[in-house]
C-alpha cells in the first residue's frame, strides 16, 4: 500500500490551490464541501473561481508561492495546466513538508484524491493510488445505489445519541444496540422517510437499557476456512468476523484472513484441543468466532451444540 487512507480534519485549515483554470475549479468544488479556507494562487482565475473570490468564499493571490507560503497549508492542490510548472511546484510543496496532490500526476503526489460517496457525516472514499480512476468511479456508482440518500442524517442522529447510549445502555449491550440501530428497524424506518419514528425507537431503546432484540448471551460461530483461499469465504463468514468481539484461531494457512475481522476485535491463538477460552468468551456475553481449517468433527460439535457452523464455498 503506497498511499494510506486517512480522513483529515479540515475545519479552520487552509487549502491552497495552485492554478486558476478548470482543474482548479474541480478541486474547489470538492473542497467547498469541507470547512476549510480556500486560497487560489494563480496569475488569473476563470469566471467560476473569480466568483468564489468576489463572494468571499476564497482568497486570490498572484505571487508565486515559496516554501514558507505553503508550509502552513493543510492541503495543497497543484493544477496549473503546465506539466513543467506543476513539477516545479511539487518540489516546492515537498520541501515545505505539506500534504499535496498534483492533478493527473500520481507519481508526484504525496496524496491522491479518492472518489467519494458523500452521505455527510458518512463518507466513503475509494482510491486506486491513481492507477484506475475509472474503476473507482464504477465502484462509487454501485455504492451510491446501495446507500440511501439520507443515510447521513441517521448517522448524524447516532452521533448526537452516543452520549445517551453510553449513560443508558450497559457496555456489554452497546454494540448490539448500534447493530440494531443500523441493521434493524430504525434504519428501515429512516430509509422510507419515517425519521421521527426511527428517532423515537432509538430513544425508547436507550430508556429500556438496550436494543429490543439484543441477544441475552454470547454467541459462537465456527467459521471453516476454505481450502482455495480467503476469497472463497462466504458473505456470512465475513459478516460474523465483522461482528465478533473476539476471534479464536490456531495455525492459519493464510494469516491475511484476519484482515476481514474488526480492527478492535481481540485475536486469541488456541493450542490444539484448547476450548476453555472459547466457552469463557461466550459465557461472558461476547460475540465470538472460531476459525477452523477443516470442518468440525462430531466431538467438537457435541461439545459446542449452540455454535453456528459457517462453511466456506463448496463446503457443507
């Protein structure tokens, strides 16, 4: 991974756009969605950018930037339309130590601009390190179809309720509460336009101390790893790993399979024949996944009768 994906806080920061034409306008339209201050540095501006300046939404400077001028910028876009000039400005930005993007020149960039699915405050960024922007746009289109247009409003509501959930829902039940909020009735109600009812359901569940259909005990999923590689994991297997509080495993043929687990899920290695940690996690009310390299035998199934078996593709 050459470029690490990260969201930058733009509130109060300055975004400097070096250029005054259409490419600069494209970056300006993107940055106007943020709370950053915009500065255009170019001899002249096209009418769209000039209008932003006259409206007080951006500042225009004409003096060529040096390292000192760029050093305090939160982000710099370089798009003069002149390849040689862009390359020279990239050297200035690099020397200034700032985060910068050279439009259509990924080999010069410190940062690349992802394709965005915007459901503010929910934002999905798709990047290909500048190698396949057309593919990024295709993926963006699919995600736009999957995520309802007003989903961001539900996310914002959840943000406002986080403090109340922390106070009113016991820690052991909070993940189940949020799972219900975004996979259950509140999400469905909100998606069809019943925002008020969705909010009432969320608040009523907080008052009741948790989600109405939250499991009263822990769960265990036995996920059988497919022989052909992790790409043969089923959707259910990936879902269970994403939901798990703890992932148990022995020696794994492909350690990268753990990339499918939640980042904050505990990972515990089990010695052969060891089972007590698994039972303990379930007894403690945790959502557990045990990764197996082959289908469980009759003895294991008998020892864990409540466990859900999740085979891989082509397995039973």
